[in-house]
C-alpha cells in the first residue's frame, strides 16, 4: 500500500474531525527513493477515541499496513489538562520509489536534484479556508537552493497546506544547489 492510499484513507476517516493534524515527511535519497513517515495527531479531549477506532479500522481493513509499515502510537503532552494529544505514526519498512507516484517528479540533472509534487484540486466546503489540513516536509540529498515555500533551510523544506489550497490545487517545488 502506498503512502498516497494511506493519506486518502486517513483523510476520509478523519474528515469529520477538525481537531486533527496530519504530517507527511519524505526523506529522499539521490536515487529517488524515500523513507516516509505519515502522522495523524489528534487532541485526546475532542477526538481521541474516534481516532483510535479509525486507525484500528484502517489497519484491520488493510492488512498490508501491518506488513509494510511500522505503526506507532505516541502520547504528546502539551502541558495542559485539555491539550494532550495522541500521534499515530506510519513509517515504511522499505524505501518507496517516488518515480512510481504519478503526482511526484524527482530527478537529477547536471548535479541539481529537482522535486515537484502536484496536489490536485478537491471539492470541499467553504468553511475555514485558512485551516491547515496537513504539512509536508521533504529532505533532499543536497542543500536546497530554492523552494515554493519560505520554510526551507539546509536540505529540508516544509509546506503547510491550507484548505483553500485544496480548492484550487497546487504544485510544490524545490531544487538543490549544483
């Protein structure tokens, strides 16, 4: 099962819960293969039990998750009684070949590594367009020279994807120094 399928299933399972954070981290090597970690973080007070049931349902509906991914549940203490969170982290056991993903282009040309990810548009409601739906962090094999985000340094770039971004679709890009 690809990370794209996991993300789609998680998004469907959690679309009714606004107390949710999602994060995808891709550590990409020079051959275009990546270690990845997909995290779903929920506030225990509002959605803890629903998230636990949803993750249980997803893992039992897709048994290959147990074989291909390490699934870890972590408690996060934000210091307050009502702010405790739980993270469900899915990490791949084998490298994922990004070249097999139709929405991601990764290649090397003249010593420069190029990353491009297309996020197609999605029909969603008009409530809270500024809400962050998920974040994506990539690590490239060399220092990043430019990215379509202001959140980059060294060889890492992070994008915060807002609900309004999903309405129009977008393309995330980054390239390294020579």
